[in-house]
C-alpha cells in the first residue's frame, strides 16, 4: 500500500512539475511581453508554436506567420507572441525591428533542437557556428562567393544541368521537386567538392544520394523515443546496437566524403604545379589558387562541413524555388511565353553577360522568392543576455525569430501581394518600395549572417530553368494538384508536382 502511495505521490509531483514548467512559468514569461504591449497570439501546451510547424495535416505549416497581417486583430502589431516549449517566443514582423534583430546577433545563440542528431554527421559548418568561430569560417569562404568569382561557375552549372535533364528517364512522370533536387545536388558536388558525380560512388550511390540517405536514416533514428529524448550525446555512447549502427554509418559516409575531398585536393594541387587550369571551377581549386595548403586535418574537416552546409542550402532551397517558379509560369502561360522567348534567343554557348540580359526571367525569380521564398523564417534564436529590441525589453532565455515572409506579402508594401506579378520588378514599383525600407524584402535574410551564396543561387536558378525551357515545351498543370506547403528540410510544396513533359522538336 505504501508503495502504491509512493507511486501516486510521484506521479502527482511530476504532473505538478509539468504544469509549473510548461504552463505557469511559460505564461509568466509571455506576460512579461504582453505587459509591454505585445498582443498574445496563442499559447500552445508543451510544444508551443512548434505544434503548427510540425502539423503535417495542415495546408500550410507557416500560415500564422505568413498571413498574420491579414488578420485585423493583429494588423499593425510589431511581433507575434506565443511560446516554444517552456519559453516565450517572439516573432518580429515590423521591418525596423527585424533590422535591429539581424544587426545584433551577438545577443543570441541558435536553438538547435531541429538539427538534433545531424551535427554528428554534418558538423557545425558555417550555419551553426557562433562568435569568433563563425567569423573565421565566414571570412574563410566569403571571397569564394563574390560576384566576380561566381561568374566562373557558369560552365559547370550549365553542363551538369543539361546532363541531368538528359538523364530524365520518364518525361511523362517528371517529379519536379525531386528532379530539381537531383540537379542541384549534382551541381553542388561539382562546385563545392570538385567531384564529377560519375567518378565516385558510396555504397553504389552517387555522393549526393548517399548524403540524402544518411540524413533520412538519422531523422528516422531520432524519431524513436530514447534517442529523441536523450539526444545525440547518448547515441554517441553506443550503448545500444541501433546506436552503434547509426554511428558507424555516419563515420563511414563522412570518411568517404573526406576521401573525395582529399582526392580533389591532390588533383588540383597537381594542376597548380603544372600551371594547368581546372576543367571545372570548384571551391577547392580556388582555395589552392589563393595559397591555402589544405594539408591539415582541421582544414579538411572545415571543407567537409562547409560542403555539407552549402550542399543543403543549394539542394533544398533552390529546388523549392525552382519548383515554385515553374508552377507560377505554368499557371500563367503568358509569362511562360515571355521567359521562353528570352531563353530561346540565347546563343548555344551563352555567357554570363547573356544571362544578365534575361530581364523577365530575373523578374520571375525575384517575384517567386518574394511570394513563396523557401526560407520564410530563420533558425530560432535564444537570447543569451537581457537586451532591447526597439522599445522592447528582451529577457535572457526568450526565443526570438523574424517573420520575413509576412512583409513580403503585405499589401502595405506590395500591391495585390498574393498575385504572382513579375512586372512589378520591371516597372520598378517593388524596387522603389525596397529602397524606402530594405527590410521588407529579405529572401536571403539580412545583416552580417545573410546568405553568403545569394549570387550563386541567383545564377544557378536561372541556368537550370534556362536548360529546362530549352528542352521542354510548356507543360499542363495536373488537374488534381493542390498547392499546399510543409516544413521538411526547408519550406516546400507538400504534394508532389508530377508533370507530363514534351520535348521541343529542335532539341
């Protein structure tokens, strides 16, 4: 009897603990901001707003952030006030406060729960580093993404885009998102690692397939209760057979990727000694040209983890952007014809200056990443010190994010904001708005941690779409396709867009 009473008392104590931690203290933290005039959006028990972000039954996981300014109750508010787990969550939507937040990242650290399990495989890269380590890595690679360097990647991007499209086996069952992911993955392996996708295999797979498979297996492993709760440190102890298996696979794939990098370094050093230009420009070749010896373990690991960071930025986000560009062009055939006219007028071996003249295609790219950017919010940050944003006092421990997308579809700044209208970029109406307040349009984020690869992303997206339009006529939109959005590796369409493609006669 005493034992049962002890169990009952323990359960009651645990329930009281949960109520205090996830309700009482959380609501008190939210009240701190409500008392400063920020209107509470909603409190979610335990999970917080992550409940919305993980709701795969929803038609849009970010509908609150995207459409908050369409809600009369919250129109004119500076921020969305909710909770994330047991903390208050602020999502700033006022452009000036977004600016201030982005300029003061030293007050924050990244909330890493969404990447639990992946750091053992991917490392920190540049995306997850903080402080001086981040500055060092940013400086290390910044010169590789300058505009005058990026133009040199054109031939590699064109060659691989054309090759991958020529490998499409079934034109009547073209899965847009997956196909664009494969193309961008192959481009990434070439540019970031200097590796031809056909030269290397990891367990019989192309390197990018091996990376994707590994990440999927990690994700599945951490969906289980024990690793999900106890985290990466427990898994790395290898106390269970399943943990040992996943750790061994992680180390194996990392080592294989490292071997590819070492092979590329050896090849590029040989080219440098012979004063021989690389057939395909890549980051390793550029580093060697800059005088980096690349013979220390730390440098090799930095390149490996940098490759992973840039690989996923290129693969996922660009594939989503290209998928949405194609969707909007198919839905607006007159726009597709204008893009088609520009593309088909290009010379066979078009140059960077030729690409620069594709004004309407550039306008379509800008409009796509305005209305449905693949990065509508950032990694959530945790305030590590008490500080101020605007007139608001931010407490240490508060989770903070910014709703970039909320301004990009705000009628205050963009007329008919939910309408895909590339012409707003050609008549300069959109650009004039941005000149007045640059922080209403931030598809590549802003501040010192903005997207370092935005010039490359712009060029790559245009070349992939150019090669697609050169090969295929305008497809028909499937009658049963429903446009919905979900958060996976990034923000993307929920339902597969499958097209029946017809090659051009001249192709």
